[in-house]
């Protein structure tokens, strides 16, 4: 069986990656399994300068999911390049850096630096709902997405994937902006904006009031959006949103995703990503599929 894929110019041994913000820079999960078993690792959102993130509490559990309002806390690209990247390069897997910023200029300067690093590609984060500047400010309109992506494309020679927010009216239109601006792939979905209230305190549980909803609760929305985007663009789709096993991954791939990411599932079980790789292989054996690429987008609509 062949589980290898080429996603946006990035060679992967299998279509399973881990979603930004749920895997850190890999150190904690490396204590559980060999990270080389993954097709790719998408790092925690990394910015030009260090960010402290939002004040706590920043995470809470919900029915079939979780809310987070971390606010893109990270040590900055210089620290990443000196300390985290050398660790990640020990493993035989594609390293994709999730890049975040608060202005177009910041995105551009960050990607100039990332262009010099030994990484497989960049996932441009235009979709985080938990920061007051950047990301969502650019990511919810066609023109905003196209402008940021176009400027980054000018300075980045590596494969460029753009991560989109589901908190828009027409996800296909936003994805078209990614393609029109010259990106190599599109990533979706990021979290849905949500809120949880402590009924005794009569206050939101999260200090930021709202946060991003992830986990199995959002999977049907994610599958629908992946299908819509796959029909609208010719660049490959990286699908995510509630995937916790091989069957979930296959569902996204049938909808049109060429690769998938495990997000909140990593918090449920640290072995979720490697179990998903095995689950995909079991599905292929069961249905006598020789090449994983043969199922991408093969859903038969009613």
C-alpha cells in the first residue's frame, strides 16, 4: 500500500499531520512516540517577537469539545530557530511552521526569516479568533486574505499554505483568494468562535470571554467546509476539525482533503495521531485500496 502524498510540494510519508497549537513544538509528545511516524508536524503559532498570550483561564471543556483562548503565546521566531527547530529536525517528518502576525509588515518580516530556515513549508495563520489584532482582521474577507497572502508570497520561496477561519459567510470565496494570491495550499478549519458561562458566577469561564471551539463537536461543519473548498479551488486542502481516528480522517479525505491534521484529539489521547495513521492503513486494507491518493475527493453525493 502507498500512503505517501505530496501536499503543496511537501513530500509526506502519510497524510497525517498535527494541528498548530495542539502539539507545541513536539517535545512533550516525543516522550510518548517516535515523531517520525507522522507525515508532518505543524508547529505552534510562531510570531516575529515573543508573545505572552491572553490571561487565564484560557481553556475549558465543553460537550464533545473544548474552548481555548491562548492568544498565540509563543517565544518568537528567533528562539524557535535556535532551540526548537534543531530538536524537530531530529525526526524524519515534514516540519511546517505556523506563522502569525498583527500586521502585513509583521507577516512579511517573519516569513523572510522563515524562508532562510530548514523547514518544509509555512502555514500562514489568518484565522485565530483569540487575538485582538491580526489574523481574523485579515482572514474574514477576500481582499484581506489576498493582500496578506500576496505580500508573503513575494518573499517566501517555500510551499505556502494559508489557514482559514470558519467564521465567515462564504468559505469558498475566501479560499479562492488564497489560490488567486499564489499560495500552494489551503488549511481548514480553524476553531469556531464560542462561549461558555459559569452559571453560579454568572460570568464567562474564559478570561477573554470567548474562545475557539474545537474537537468532535465541530467535525460536521469542518467536513462540509472542506468539501465546499475542494470543489472551488485547484490547490490541495489540508482538512481538520474534530478528527480523532482513522475513520474521521478518511471522511475528510473523501470530502476532498489531501492531508489532515489532528488537533484537540491530541489532548484526549497523546497517541491519537499515530493511531490515526494505523486506522487509515486498516481502512485501505479492508477496502483493498493500494494508493491513498485514489480516495481523495471520491465522495459520491446524493
